[in-house]
């Protein structure tokens, strides 16, 4: 019998008392840390096109999440051993009447309605030699080749192994393999899929899944201003991908700088798919005091759109709140503005707004050119001191219009609190 989400979280809460004393290593215990994160998440997605999204006028849900994390130190000696763990629990506060499907809650496979609760227990064994760390178990990588998504109530995670090497100053090497994925609105560990959908031009993906994603990469920080990187990812039976990137920060004077973020990816087919894509992206951000002004451009070329593991965050400059602007032959640009109110003596308060427009999407023979646009606004505040320290409030708003996808207006209200336990 499988454990309930609550039982899994309770099991993680008792992990320290059951495991740590048996280790008998001071560094393992003293260097460890634990925290409890609370997330209260309301989301409303209003479908504006005639007929809604396959008959659904809106998706609206409210949920409470709990994330209990533990990271141990390492045992003493040349080879250090440790363990990390995360227990997650999501509770439904409001959902029903055909409004499920926001990605906040796990849905029943038969009815499609949100379940009352869901969660997972992830444990990771780790081994450290010098500045090299090998992890096996539950992983949440944040790499150009694969980035776990954490934009809903609970985070996406993977099962696999990951080696991170930092033996040479400035050089970071990564390599590993993933076998299963637990999506952000699920408690099931499943085989991986590739993102698909109208306008991407993929074939050969129907009925196919994969239990093998191999990745490797190298990042080198030349100095405080320039970092370059190469990463490789291959989802068995779907695609192979090479990614080049460079980030440069140019100081321009007192509280002024220009940041350049350049990215290029080449994706090709594997198995019976037709994946063939070149993705170029550039983002330039000028900062002046608390202000930041950004301009971005992204272009897709080849026989298909950009390929990545379904549910993950793609490494694209124009991947934003709703869209990724990565359809076949799409060209898109972005204008963005950020302001940090710490410049006015209000630390913790931030504002962001951006507008993106994409066109030239190849929708197939006989169909007109695909076009879309998106407008996003974020306002967030995190208390910096006092009894509410680490309590955060964020409102996220988005508007999307497209002649080949959903038209929607979306609002998210997120309350979060991080409580360090030790």
C-alpha cells in the first residue's frame, strides 16, 4: 500500500531523529540545515476565445502547499557521505465545477477533477570528494539542458544521478542521467515526454515516452564580468541538443551596467521524430540604480520548433509566464522594465512588467501565419525584518492573445513563508 501525502510528510519530519544519531559524525549534523516553506496559491485563468478551452471557460483553483526540506552536511574523511530529503504536501482549498486544470492540484484520472491532497517524499544520497559531488535519487536540476519547473504549488522533480565537479577555479562541470519525472501537479513518477502542440511541427512523438535523459556541460567564469558555457542534452527516442551561452556584464559608471545574455541551441531528431531546430536568443539589460530596461530577440529556424522535456523550463530568453515563443519559424521580441524599490528605501518590494510579440509561425500548409503576444506584470514584497520576516506576497498578471492558440487573462496570488528550522 502506498503512503498518503500526509504520511510521507510526517515520515520526512521524523527523518532527523531516526537517521542522524546513527551516523555519529559531527559535521554531518552540524553542517545540516532544515526549513519549512508554506505556499498559499490562488490562480485564475480566464479563456477569452469563443468556446473557451475545449469548452472550459476558466480554470480556477486555490491550494495550500507545504515543503519540508533537509540538507545534511558530510561525514568526515576523504570521502564524505550525506543525504538530502524533501517532503511535499498539497491541499485543495477550492476547486470544482469544471474549473480544475491550473497545474496547482493533482487531477483524478477518471473525472478530471482536482484531488483533495497529493504529495511526495524525495530522498537524495550524496557523496563528496574534494570539490566534486555525486548525487543519486531525487533531483531538481537547474541547467540549460534541463531545468525543473517550480512555478506552481509544488516543484517538479526527477529521479536519477548527477555529478557536479568544481576542482578548477571558475570551471564547473556537470554530467548525469535522469530516468523518471514527478510533475509539479502529480505524485506519480513517470517516464518523460517531449513538449508538443499545435504550431511546433513535431511528428513521431505519439505514443512514445522515455526513461533516459543524458546530460553534460561545462561552464567557465573567466572573470567577474564574463561567463561562457556549453551544455548537451539527449532525451532518448526524442531529440539531441547542443547549447552554447555567454553572459557578459559591462560596468558603465556609478550604479550603471549593461548585461548581455546570448544563447544558441541546435536540436536534432532521435528515434522516429523529426526534430530539427536552431534557436537563437539575445537579451540586453541596462541597469541604472533601481531601474532595469531590457530588450530581447528570439528566432526559431529549421523544420520544427524548440524541443525540451515536457513540464520543464526551456532555456530561452523569451520563455515567460505563459508562452515560450518557440514555435516553428517563430520570430519574437521582448521589452521589459524592472524596478527595485530598495532604491527608495523600501527593500523587499519589486516590480516587473514586460511585453512580447511573436510572428512568422509556420502553422502548416494552407494556414495563415501564426501570431501571438503576451503582457506580464509582477508585483512582490518580502518582509525583511520583524515577526513577519521571510513572509512574501506576490501578484502575477498575464494577458495572452494568439490566432492559433488560447486567448487568456490570468491572475496568480501567491503567499509564501520560509521558516528555518535549524
